[in-house]
C-alpha cells in the first residue's frame, strides 16, 4: 500500500494504491487521523488504484468515515470502480458514503461541506 497526500485549501486528498487489507491499513488510518487532528479540513479518499479491499480494509473506511462525521469533517470517496464498487453496493455502504466519479465533483462536494461545517452560525 502506498499513500499520496495532496492538500488544496481545506481539502486533503488521500490517494491509495495497492491493497487495503489488515496488513496494510495502518498507514491509511494514520494519515487520516493525523490530518483530522489538525481540524478544519475535509477529505477526499481516492480509491482508483486500490485493487482489493478486505473486511478489515472496509472496516478502516467505515471507521475513518465515522471519525470524520463525529468531528464534523466532510469525507467523500473518489474513483470507486469494479470490485470495490460492488463491495460498497453489497454492503449497502454506497447508500451511506458519498461517492464521486471525478475529482472536480468530489472536491466541490467536500469543499461545500467543509465551509458549511466550519462556518460560524448565526
């Protein structure tokens, strides 16, 4: 598993490559938790180059989604195709996760949620 991070304004894009399994998920979880601790950021998780997700990898996605939601940080998923898309359909997570096919829409969605989540209320 390799991870690339890109930060644009208030959005952190985490691009994963390889397999998201019990043996490889720790760096992914550390990347999200360290950026989540900084506050004020939304997340785009790019799964385009993830060839396989096992049950623990799926659990990590759910855990990070839950952690972000609890802290008011938007999280969306990008480029979920093939077996990974089928996995989200089968587990009904496709009805929970916000999934986008292109980077522009994913960033736009995360940015709009970020500004809404972190703007002062009247």
